């Protein structure tokens, strides 16, 4: 049972024997040449739409933002900034009136960086845990045979199909002061403006929207576990709980890890929900400001500083992915490659 | 909310009932297990459908009764849909729908044209650096959109592309193309390619084998991938909200910035109507192609 199977559930039929090559038997070198011709256009296009902006952003992040020179009062074009833009975000260093670096005054976007890091990671950890637990429950139910299972599987696709922007507006209505959430709870919670309430509003809406996706990925993993493993466990007298912890979970682990990795990387770049549901701020004005929102807030105040922040965000996401793959052994690429070769791990 | 639960619970109960009846001869433990599964299934269905149901109910409710908590359709009116499409208040929902369609079709077509060849190579050919290519595509699909926006914002401003369609289409290829390659290559891997050779042996030319065997087999995979790419484009918000103008903004941006007749007063019912308009075609599409979409989603492993 390899993690790759999650990503392509029914590929197991190919494993074992090498796939029969069609047409003229090509040798590896010929195939490599063909593959090159077929893949190069995609790689070039990706280099244009992703590679170029990323490299440009890194170059920009080392330039000073154009603005008034504090010493002379004249408008000056940027120039080389070194790591100044990075220091602005990481250490809250701003340019003082005499041209030296000082601590950023309150209200400056730079001073909200670590808050945005906290908010982003708080959202990521809570939503991924909630979505994993609920998604596992959904998947376990959907994996059972019962009448109406098709209906449940259709219903589960509804939250997934609703655009996030619409989801945000829908929950904005549900969480309005006179809305249905407060009516049911009999409370007067300021869901979109109180500091912690607005954070939980985002978490609840995100969990609602994304749990189905998680459930589908986990279900695909569950369906790969052969029935006879359970039969054998039953024969040996394992209880339901034992079967879950000793059979289901170990066999599901690779699938679960890939699903969690995808969700974590997706959650770290969350923008739409907090931006619309709580107006990007919520409560103190920064209660739900994630790193992505902070970048957008900064763009109109200075490109180069925004480029530094987006590069920091990119590096954070890259590091999390790297640590995840190293520690948990979720080698997505290698299992993908093994699967592409039709080989069993 | 119990009244809302009523009809849905009844259907699910009806679903669960025959099972408990067939199990009548079985032990009572198994019957209880069936009931428990049924109850949990009902909870899941309600969790997924109730917020959506509330959006639809509100969209048909007279604006004067916006915060009415009656769980079924009351004060029924089509006015909100008229308001949603009205351009008097500075909203352009009709134009936005058209924009989303234009952008979505362009992004999907470009991604497919490029992605089909790459997917074929990844699924069918054996070559060096395959792992690296897969890694690049996987990494690209996980790429934060926010890392692209700053340089694009500056670039498009300086060349006068702000608010144009191409300024919205090009960045979206960054996530639609990896999604396409990823999903399509895992579909392609599972196709019975042996049939191509069999057709050749039976006397088909290479072109005939491609047209009569491969194309009909690949069509559903390509179609499903197209739907997923289109949905991902249709739902995009971050990049469009920054680079679009009033004339080119897609529906997600239009709905997020929907304005009512009164300042500082959210036009909830009209927004719910707009949300329903944007969502219902997607839900119909998803329900019709449910099986294939689930296969594509889990194959791609990337959120669409």
C-alpha cells in the first residue's frame, strides 16, 4: 500500500507487470526525446507564468521602494536596499526621519507581520485538525454499505462546488448579528468583528467548505484497504475499536499524510475567506489578517516591500512542505514516480 | 431548525429503513449498527446541505424579512434575482458571469492544449528526470498565488494591461496547468493502451488507431479534467480581485463587492440570490458528472 495509491486510486491494476508499449518498440533514448518535445511547452509556459514572477519578486525585494527621502524631502527612486525590506517585516525596522533604521511605529503594516504569521498558522493548525477528524468520520461512514450512500456522496460535493467567495458571503449572512447563527444560539456574538469570534467564524466556514474534499481523499484511501484484512482481524477477535486503530489507521496512514500535506499547504495561503468574511481584519483590524492578506494590503503602499513579504510567505510555505516531507516521510514525488513506472513500492 | 431537519431526515430515514427491514432476520446488534450508520449519514447530509439551503431560502425571501428565521420558504419573491442583475446600483452581475465564462474557457483551453501532451509523456513514456518534472508540476500546483501578484501587479501596470482579460487569464494558468497535467496524467495511466496496438495489428493505421480507439477512450478523461480546470478558474478570487476592472471582473469579485441601495447596509437577500445564480450551474454540473469528478479530484489530489 503506497501513498501514491491515494493519488490514483485504481492504478493498482497496472502494478506488477510492466505496461505493454504500443506501436513500434521505442528504446529509452527515443522515448526520452519524444517526452522532451511533449513536456517542454508545458515547462516553458510554467516558467513564464510562475518562474518569471517569482524571480522578479526576489529581485524587487532587494530594491528600495520609491518615496520621499526623509533627509531631503525630495522624491527619490528606490535603489539597492539589501535586506532592508526583509528586516522591515522580520524585525519591524522602519526608516526614521534621519535616514537611520528605527523600530516601526504602531499602525505600520510592518508591525503586524508576526501577528499575521500567528493568525496564518493558527488557522492552518485548527482547520486541518478539524477537517482531518471530520473528514475521517465522513469517509468511514461513506465507506459502509447502506441505502442512500449515493445521496450522501452527492450531498458532500455541494460545499466543495460552491466558490469560496460565495461561501464567505453565505457565512457572512449566517454570522450577521441578527443572523441565523445567533438566533439558534440565542446569543449576540459579533461574529465578524469580535477578535476571537471572527477567527472562529473563519475556521467554521473553512471547515464546512473543505471537509468534503478531505473526506473524498480519505475515502479513496479507505477503499484501497482489502476487505479480507478486516475479516482476518475479526477472526482473531479484534474489537471494532481495535480494528480501527490497528488495521484501518496504519493502512490509511500514507493516504492520510498526503491528504494532510495538501491541505496544510493550501491552508497556509488562505486569503478569500478571511478577506471577504471579516473584511480582511476582523475585531482589532488584524484579528484575521493572514500573510496573504498582508501582502495584498502592502501592494499599494510599496511594491518592493510587498515583494519581500510575498517571498517570505513563499519561503515559509516551502519550509513547511520540506519539514513535512522530511519528518513524516511523505515523499509525494517519489511515490508518484514509482507509480508512474507502474512499480509497486 | 428541527423543521428543516424534518424532510431531509425523513428521506434519509426512508433510505435507512429498508436496510433495517432486510436485516430483520439478523442479530439486533447488526440492526442497531445500521440505524447508527443511517443517523450519522443524516447528520453529514444536513451539515453539508443546510447552509446552502439557507442561501436558497433567503434568496427567495422579501428583503423586508431578511432576518426571518422561519426554516422554510416564506414571503416568497423573485425580486432579489432582479436586484442581483440590476445595474442601477453599480453592480454588473450579468457582465461578471460572462467574464467568468470567457476567462474560464480561455484558461481551460490553454491548459488542455499544453497539458495533454505533457500528460501523455508522463503517463506513457519512460524517460530520465521524470521524477523532477513531476516534482516541478506538483510544486507548481501548491504555489501560493500571493507570491505572483506583486510582480504581476507592477508589470501589468507598466505595460497597461491592468483590468484586461489577458491580465486575468495568464496568472490563472499557473494553477490550472499543473492541475490539468496532474489529473490528466493519472487518468491516462489507467487507460487500456494495449487496445491501440491491437487495432494496429488488426490493420488500422496509426492515425486510425488514434482517432477510433484512443480519442474516444481519452475523451471522458479530458472532459473531466476540463471541468475541474474550469471550476478552479471560476472560483478564483485573489488574483482577479487585484488585477480586474469593473468591466472585466469575474463573478467572485462581483459578489464580494456587491453594493446595495443603502450605504453600510449589506444587501443580504440580493447577495444570496447572486450566490445561488453562481453556484447552481456548478452544482448541477458536479452532480451530473459526480463519479468522474470524484475520480478526477482524488486522482489529482489537488483542490480544484
